[in-house]
């Protein structure tokens, strides 16, 4: 993850960090990390709450993206492996 942050800083002008697609990708990566953490730490309810908030934010962004551009929505879903 540290390597990804370094790449983002170096290519800051090339990546639009405010775009819905980028934010959905970041949320998805964070959700995967938190899910793995919760498999080990089952009683960590604060992390579970944070995970649920992230899932909700991602869902709202996906709904917005679907309404705005169906083509981008489908490409994001396919590239991240969501909605199997």
C-alpha cells in the first residue's frame, strides 16, 4: 500500500483523484483490507462500523456513476470484480 501512495504522489498530475472511478477504486481497496482485518478480529465493532460507512459511500458513488455514465459504471464494475 505504501508503494501505491508513492506512485500516486509522483503521478499526481496524471491521476484525477476527485473522479468517481478513482474514489470507488480506493474505497474498494480499503474495504478489502478491512474485511481481512475483521476476519481475524471478529469483535472489532468500531472497524465494522467504519467498513459499513465505506460500503455505503461506495454504493452512493456507484449509483451516481451509473446515472451519469453507464459505460464508465460497467467498466468500473468489471475491472474491480464487483456485482458478481
